C-alpha cells in the first residue's frame, strides 16, 4: 500500500507541476463556464415597440395606448400617423396601430371600425404575434365600450414551470467536455513515459507496472471530482444555477463518464507510437465529439443525416445524463440506457486496450 500511495503522490505532483496540463484540465473549463455564463446567464426580456397613430388628441387613442401600455412586454408611444409610419420605416417600431378619427364614437354607436395594424414585411413573424395581442386588447375595449358580454369566454390560466436558461443547458455540457478532455489527454502521460523508455525500465524493478497505471487512473478520478466541484460551485454561486437532481446520481455519472474517457484515452495511447501521432488521434476524436454531441446546443437542430453519428458518440450520452441529473432538463434517452452505453464504451475500450497494450 505504501508503494501505491508513493506512486499516487508522484503522479499528483507531476500533474500539479505541469502548468499546461492544469490549464486544459482546470482553467480552460472554468474560463468556458465563466464566459458562457456571462453571455447566457440572464434572460433578456424582449420589449416590443408599438406605435399608436392617432390624429389629434382622440380620447379613444389614449384609451388604446393605456390598454396596450399595461402589457409588460410592450413599449407604447403615441403620435401623428405620418410620424409613426416614418418610425416604422426606420425600424424604430415593431408595429404601428392606426386609429381612425372618431373611432370611439362610431364604436359606441354600434358601427364597425377598421383599424389597420402596420408591420414590417421582413419581420412577419413578429408582426403576426403582436397582431394577435393587439386584437385581444381591442376585443376587451369593445366589450367595455358597447357593454355587450361575450358568450364564450376563454380563461388563460398560467401553469408554473421551471424557468430554464441557456446557462442551465451549458453547465452540464461544459462539465462533460472537461471530463472528456481529462480522460483522453490525461492518458498521454503514459505515452510519454513509454516513449522515454521509463515503463521499460520499470519492468526490471520489483514494482508492478500495472500499479503505475492504477495510480494514474486514481489521480484522474480525483481531478474529475475537483473539476466537477469547481464548475458546479461557479454555476451555483456566480450564475445562480439551481441543482435539482440527486447528488449521488450526479457523482455517479461524473465518475462513470471519467472512466469511459480514461478507457478511450488509453485505447488511443495503445494505437499511437509517438506523442505526435497520439495527439493527432486525440484531436481527431475530440473535435467531432465537441461539436456533434450536443453539449453546447441541442442535437434537435442538427440535420437528420448526421444524427446516427451523434448517437454513436459517448459524449452525447454523458452530456444528456448530466443535464437530466443536474438541472432536470427533458431527457433525450433514459438515464439507465445512457449509463449502460457509457459502461459499454468503457468496457469495449478497456478490452481492446488490454489486448493491444504495449509497455515498450
């Protein structure tokens, strides 16, 4: 046991002395988390600019402006028709509601009134959405003026749901990316030792070379826990992310993900003969997973022809499992299924590593 702890301490000291490794394993995920958090932690409340075009001081125009002004998402201004149309052309209004002269009087007398809602053709979706809102407000005003009740009255009842922000989606993805990098690139220390003939020299000593491998794995698992703790602490304390899942479940997927990518990293080390070829293999594996596994954006927006590749990547399942277990995101796959796929990747990579591993 003393030999194990001595090797463990040596591996840990070697890791702490390597500033570049510390940057990629700890500082880089923290920088990503901070930058993404600053960019996406606050939900921007969209305010739509509505112009009320009314000739003179028409009381009905004031009534419409007051009614629309009660809608939180609207910034309402009132002016002459030509002024408001000019503002719409400049892009200073999202829609303009044109109130004809005498509209209130005509409506009270039971005469129909046509009110034009102008919007930019290049922003038709926004115009249609605001038109529906304006129509609902006018319906309420008409009932108030005419005094005629509606027979069918729909009731809009709010349903409380969890508020999710983009940063809630990104935190588990950044953690999954950090675990992937730790597992894949952390294995290259053994490749360096093999290239420098250190592993060959250890074969002439009583020290089991498998213990070198075991202590290296334990160090990586320890670093993965530090990664997870630092990233979660930044998310919770700095960006107010609410961790809703079970901590044992989160810890389990962190360790399972780390084991999976450690096994994949050692498989790449087995296939590589030099550090240069090993780093090339690692980048060949890393980059597709970073951009195709949905850790930064939902996989639903990807073209359908690329989805089979997405489903084949272990990072897809680790990212989704962490999103489910950490912040309660809607699942792409059942957690048990994702745990089985990650364990299968770990087992297959570990088996091929044992078959093809070379100490020299």
